[in-house]
């Protein structure tokens, strides 16, 4: 069930002893939780998340278990950024729990302000590398997905096959993507802990450093390229090179010669996932949007006469 801002504020006061809410504001969420920012009478700022159904509740519990296991790595500096740290839980009438944690200071990463060299670009690369250095057991123990490299390749291929069955994937793109997914040499990598939904909105920065990373519900052991794809597409090329250089320098074991190739592929296959999302939701507008973007990509990759 969905909850109002006032209901979320009430959950926050129930979850954290001594918290007296004086302000509350809804926070946009693309997940299955209701989210609000609560300010207490000491001007402390808190985030409260309440799952809308039992599936979302189970996902939230797994995410919180994962984040609790991150505490030691944040405390020792092995993770050079903050993650949500649960301060309390409130039982929901229909079952499950809402969670409350202090807001992490910072603002979403401004991609347009990334510059090559030392500074924010280096900090972003080092932050992602630190995440990828975490033990895979942290994710597995939290009950979150863990894939071998070949399992993940086959999963991607199955998604492409499902999209192809709609008849809406441009033929040249379909052939391009099938060739990349069937080239097993490209998919020789060591799976790592990945955020799984990393983007500018989830990376909080302050004073030219990464202050926190939020929204960990998609965390899994999978392809490190997943966490780099968005940067290679959205960043100015020279800034992206600085991110990658810092990332490579901070990894202790990186013999992945096709990391960048897969990152570019991941960014393209996001269109396949968007199409499938529209199909699963029965939303023709999303499907049309995905097809239009695939056609634009097809034109870009295959100019007239080539």
C-alpha cells in the first residue's frame, strides 16, 4: 500500500527513539518504496522508506542487510564513501518494516562538470573501484543475486532473444549485439560486487569528492562493466578517460581487456531492457520510445551508404 508524507513521518518517529518530526517532504522514487525526507526538531535530516508490497519489503530487508555488512568497510576507509546506515525500523500493519536512516549530505553527480585529471573524475573512478574490490560474499550472504561471467552473458543473450521475438529490434543492431554476446572471449572477466543501477542521481558528491552512494536494491555480483557504462556514454571523452585511469589504478587485480567494449555494449543493451520493460508493462508508449532510440542508434552506427 502507498503511504502519505505524514504517514511516513509518523513511521520515522516510531522507528527512531527521540525523533520528533517537524517537516516532511516526498522524495521521488523509481522503485517500489514510498520515500520521504523528514527533518526533526534538532534540524537533523532523515530518509524514511516504506515498501508498498511484500516483494518490495523482502528486497528492502536484503538491501539493509547488505548495507549493514558494508559498515566495517566504510569505517576503515576501504569504501571511501558513505552508504545508508539504518537507524531504526518501524513495523507495518500489513507486515514488513519501514526503515529510517540519516540523509547522506551531497548532491547528485554533475556530469557536465567532470573534467579530466585529478579531482572529481578521479574520485569517481576510485569510488567505483573500491566497490568492485569488496568480497562477493557480502552480496551472497545478503541473499542477493550472484552470477558467473558465462551465466551473465547467457542472461543478456536471453533478454536479446526475447526482444528479438517482438520483431521490433532493427536487424543490424540485432546482428551486432548477437555477435558481441556470442563472442565468449569478450566475456572473460572476474565477477565483482556491482551497484547494478549506478547513475548520476545515485552518486552524491561534495567538494570534488564522492560523499555517498545510495539506492542499493539492484546490487549483485556481476559484470564490472555495468557500473561504468553510464559514465562512458554520458561523460566527455577526456573526463571518462580520467575516470577509467583512476579506476584501473585502484583495482588490485584487473586483467579484463574487454572491459570498455562490454561497457559500451551494456549502454546499448539498455535500449533492449527498456523495450522489454514496456512489453512487460503493456505500455505502448515505452515500447515506441525504445524503438525510436534503437533506430537512432542504428542510424548513428550505420550512416547512409555504409
